[in-house]
């Protein structure tokens, strides 16, 4: 693993833990969806605090399709996708 991936994953994991712990029913499965309530998920993911924090932390802008894609990923996939977005390989 390269350093960029490790740094991206570490930052993303910190954000994940911050929001995942708010939902005690959610497992610590490293699935991005666990940053939101899995019992009563939001209608839209794009305008939520976890997404705002991801955008700010990684200095990226995510559209609705990208946020939905990240929602369905695990942390490893999401970290790799964030790197691709930052590199402009969308």
C-alpha cells in the first residue's frame, strides 16, 4: 500500500468512526452506509454531515451519484475512490 492510500484511509476511518458510533444498532462493519442510520436512513445522502466532512477533509466535491456510490462501498473501496476523484480519474 502506498502512503497516499494509508493517509486517505486513516482520515476516512476517523470520519467513519465519528458518525458510526452515533448509531448503536449499526455494526462496525467498515461499510460506509453505517455512518447513517440503517433503521431510518436519510432520503438523500448528498446533503448530510458525513458527506460535508468528507468533501471538506479531502477537498473534493461529490455529486449525488458519487455520494450514492460511496454509500454502498466499504472503507477500502471508498478510500480508493476518493484518491481517484482527487486525481481526476472520474
